[in-house]
C-alpha cells in the first residue's frame, strides 16, 4: 500500500514522462497502476488523459510567457520545442510561474539556434519582462523629496533602485525584434516580414515604475553607475566613479542622470530621516 505522497509522486512520474505513459510504466516496471479503470476507460487510458492535459497546460503557460518566441517559431515548432524542453527539464516547482525559467538556455541546444541564434536572447528578454511584472511594488522618489535632502548628507546618501529594476546584458539587440513581433502576438508571422536583429553587445534597463513595464538601452557611464547603485554605493562614491572616468563632466552628468532616473521612476523613496533638513 502506497502512502498519499508516494502515490502522488508515482502519478506525476507517469504523466510527465516525455515518452508517454506506456514508456513510463515499462521504465518503472509497474505491475499495478496507482489508479483504477472501469468499463469506459482503462487505468492507462485515464493516465493518458492526465498526461495530455499536463503537457497542454504547460504549453499554454509557456505560450503566454514567451509570446514573441512563439510568434517567431509558429505554433507547431513552438510546441515541438516545449515538448523537448519539458522532457529535458520537467517542472519542479509547484507554481507554473517558473516553468519557463530554463527555456532561454534550452533554446541554444535546439536546431532553431543554428538558424536563428538570437532566439535565446529574445527568450531571455521576454523572461525578464515577466519577472519585472511580478516584482514587489515600491514608493517612488519624487523631486520634492529630493529637494528636502540636507546639503551635508548628499555625499553619504544611498539611492535605491526599484525592486523591479533589471540590467539585462545580451549579445543581440532583441528589443526591435520583440517590438516587430508584438502586432503578431497570438499568431504566426512570415519569416520574410521579420528583420534579423543586430548582433551587438547591448544592456537593457527593464523596470516597472507603476503598472506598465518599461525598457531602454543603457551604456557608458549610466550603465556603470546603475550597476554601482544596484550594489548599494553612496552618491559620493557614484560621483567619484564618474570623476575618474570623465572628470568634472562626469560629475555633472551624474547629477543629470539622477534627475532622469527620478523622472523615469527608477528610484525608491528615501525613508531615513537623518538625510533631510530639519526645522530648528
């Protein structure tokens, strides 16, 4: 007699086997199945129904998570990729939210990578867009709050990026491809209609200030400063880095970037009371 946990594990092994229920039965050398059949369906046929629904639920989930990849490949090819992906990396988390975590890297092992080597980067881009949506909310830093900072505290102050901020470095400029596919999301597009992205190292800043996800390319000084900001450095240290790179122009640029980050909704509100002016 199996425990409930053992039965659940066995059913999962049977319905998630990429080669089907019969292959799983042979692999596990089962003489008795964990569910019973009746006059309408045998136990194996019942398990087949669960196995098909298991796959199609994962397929539907990944179609929603990677709509541009699906639009580029087409429904049939995308389903083929998912079948192989699920067989190689069965979902190990109770939530479908993480089912596609390894799909970007898996795409590099498929035949489509030889023809469209940018496909993995497109999947990474879409996965980060999804991740940003799920990130915690935070109150934004305003210009008015910035004006309240005590002059003597500017060197020590630590600005924080939103929890949703991501710096994503890719080998292909995938955003134009993603935007080109957006009108076709939910359908298949002709390959002739798609512009191949430029092969070039690029870093995207992806964030969600409120409800809408935003993204843009960052490079040069801004890229370096955002990476430092992510590591929790002070504003004084940011200015030192900028000065080492560009002299006084770098410090001026840092102040301008700070204004832009606030305008774009990249920074969280400052709660530490000692940063601010007090009435005497």
